[in-house]
C-alpha cells in the first residue's frame, strides 16, 4: 500500500491545496519498505488528484484541505486522513501504529481539538473523518 504525506520543512503541510511536495511510503506488513519525496508538479486541484493516481497513492495524510479537493480525492478511491499537523516522522509513526487520526496530531484551531475528539475515544470520536466541514 502506498501512503503519501503532504510535507513542508519536515512537517505535515498546513494546507494541502497549496502543497507542492509529498513523502511517499510503500508500506508492507506494517513497516516502511521504501520512501521517497515527490513533487506534485501543479497547484491545480485536478492535476494534484491525477498526480496522486499516477503515484499509486492509496492513503493521503494532509493538513487542512478544501471540501471540493477532498471530494475529488475520495472520488479517485484514495482514503484521506485530513487535518493532521506536526512532525512528518511522528505522523508516520502514528499511522504505522494505527493511531491516525490522533488528538496529539490534530490541527490546532480547526473545530477545536475537543470538538473533533469528543469523548476521549481518539479517532472514534472524529466527526466522520471530515474535520471542520
């Protein structure tokens, strides 16, 4: 399975719509088999979706994302884990441990951490995986 994280300066890029780089991981048996960085090559939403498909991405971890772009990505069959913030390697470790989404890596100010993770159930309390919409 290919996992992509929108990155900027060693962190999850704050807004996917403006992202230009991805960290692409090939995950096998719960471990990273290979990793490389890729340019998205465009700021145009449809071009970003096409590029994700070209790279064979099955899951995208990103920061904030517009609803139209998120819907295009989902329509391509790519699982989206949005509104993640923090260090790239921490996000990778959380994903591999099955802990994304996580209140520890939630974007501050986006619906408030307590609103998205109400009830202390971690990802189970997340508002349908749609964050601030």
